[in-house]
C-alpha cells in the first residue's frame, strides 16, 4: 500500500438481489486531495459511498483508513472513525440556530444545562476559521442553500473529519455560490482533509479536483490525474465508448422537410434547475437532447411542460405565446410527456391497464365529461393491439406487467390524447432490445405522420438512429446543436466534453 494514502478501498463487492452493484471496486484517497468519483446512472457511486459510511454492508473486500482496517456498521460509527458525509439535500434543522445545528447532540453544558454563551462563541470561532462570516444565533433557514452547505461541512470538519464526502453539493447552487464552496474545499484540502467529490458537472471537476475515479456498471474503470485526462476521454470512459475507435452509425432519422415551426422557446430558464435556453422544433421533427446524467436534459423538457417552475423567457406553441403553469396546461395545448421515472411519475401501480391508459385523456376532457366504459374499452383494445402490449386482460393491474409493457401502456396513454408534441424521456431504459426497436420505429412513424417528438436517451446509438437534430447539454445549460450530417458519436461526445481538444 502507498504509505501516504489516507483511505484505501480494495476489491469491494456488493450484491443486491439479481444485481451486482459493485464488483471488485478499488478506490484510494490521499490526505489533502480532492478526488472526484464519477460515473453515469447505475455506475455504483452511491453504493460505494454507502458501503464506506456503513449504510450498506459489503460481501468481500477491505477498507483501510490510516493503515488500519475498518468496517463501519453505521454512519455514526463512520463519523467516529473520521468519515463524514454532506449530502445534496442539506441535513440541518432549519428552525433552530446555526450554533445549535453545529453542536447538535454535543452541546457544551454547565451544571447540566446548555451553555449558550460558550456554544455561540465556539460556533463563531469554528466558522471564522473557515472564513464563513454569519450570525450563528440566527435560524439556519435565514441563510441560502450554499451557506447551509458550508454550515454542514463545518459541522463535519469539527467532528474530527479526516475524510469528507460531498455528494452532489453544487446541484442547487449558482456560479457565485459554487465558487464560495470551492474556496472552502481548497482551504480544507490545505488543512490535510481528504475530500471525495461526487458530481455530474465536468467543468467543476476540472476546476477543483486533483484526481478522478470512474465507475461504470458497478465496475472500476480507472483512476486518473485530472491534468492527464482530457474531458472527451473522461466522457468516453463514463459512457463505455472508445472515442478513438468509434464508427459512425448511419441514422434512420431524417430532417423534416416541413419547416413549419411548432414550438419556440426563447430564454426559458428555471433557477436552480436549468440556465436560460433557446429551442426551436418543427412539425414532424424528432429532436434529441443529449448529455451526461445531470446535464439538464430532463430539466429542459420539464420546464417546457410545466413540471418545473419557470422564472424567465417566453414560449410560443402553434404560433401563439403560451403560459404553462402546470402539466395540465401543456396537455390541453396538445403536449404529452413520458417521464424518465416510470415507477414514480408514470404508472399508477394499483390501477388496471385500462385505467392507466385512459387517465390522461380523461384529465384532458375534465371530470364532468366521463369517457363511457364502452369507449374506454375500444381505446384500450386498440392500443394493446397497436403497441403489442402483453397483458392477460385490459383489467390486469399494471404492476403485474413487465417494465417494457408498462412503458408501452404509458406511451399508449399519451398517444390516445393525439398530441402535437410528444416528449419522451428515456422511453427505452430498462426494457428488452425487441421492445426498444419497436419504440424507435414507432417514433419515426409518428414523425412521418406529422407529430413532433423530443427524444432523450442515454444511449447515443439510439439517438443517432432516431433523431434528425441533437441539442447538447452540459452542466445545466445548452452548449450546442448538431444537425443531420454532423450527428456522429465522435461529434456528440466532443460536444458533451466541450471540444475534442479538451
């Protein structure tokens, strides 16, 4: 073992029923090092952190902290061993003072009572050391999320943290707040604390980190010095592509001959979710939105559809400026949205296939215009046949169907509303190859019939086959567009990374 390593995780294996979450994963961290832990959805980052902090047990492997083998049975034990975590959702009590949060469960006492004067003084001294200048007697909710993140970090550091884990700490911060957090991270680095930085933001990794460890599908891909790993190579390693050897895939999607603009977004933005963007979509066109997980792909379509609050810009749909405050507004205008999270935001598990399929049309028509049962059955039987949904009957609870067939039901739900714009966010994730192909062919057929489609997928090959134009996202902002002949794996990955030379 390298003697200046603060933390070593060797050969870590963790299984869940039917899933190898971690397979022989290695990770090391030095004192005074900021080390990025990166990978796409399902790579194993969260599981590795949970194993380290005692949230999950691991089957095989070894964790060594300062030359001593440890196994944390709980987060409290991890904290006692000097490993602290600050999560994306700040774990502080908003209605009590900053000082109380800093010393919760370890308040200084005098004659059995809390010594408020001493606690406030100690809190101020702790924050002064970290250059955080705030009134420690005020409720924590008085301060921004960025300041609350720093308070949580200060608490972790004061509890003798040797290893500090920051899990997506910048996802809700603006540029100025991110820079303040980085200043604090650099100070802690100088003090010898090892920091594990879990993030999806490429720019931030290259701004503040010394090393990067990449995981993919529960496996260790490699550990790299930041200065020796060009961004485009990082993207390739995360996505499992060999950038230099990629062959272009000929796409089936073709540019629409119809130049009639269906949707035009101008400077649409949502603070904390996505930076202002422009987007134009023609009738009968399939436009893809690509980027790494966390790049802002879903946030872009959610802001158009009214699922997230928008605070800037204007939206023109079918030649009319529209205001969409909620998804029902979008639905009534002729938009449909199949969300990324099928289980939580798509299916209603205890309802039947029939009820799940007709629910959007019923909502669009209103509760006072109930769809007759006979009509419902006709609609449902039609889409069961068109989409080849495998179900015992239309009254079968949707939770009894396979993931692919659940996805088809949700797709049928939206097709039944006869939308002008269909938004598909990861429509083929977690389903078999045959069903994926069916959905891709259906998308091209719908576009051919004049429907406009926004298509989001983590699989580049699928995007190339389906889309005639690609919008590229990075770090919550739109960074470019690729059209027809420009669409290739190399060009997409270069754009995601910020240029082939980076």
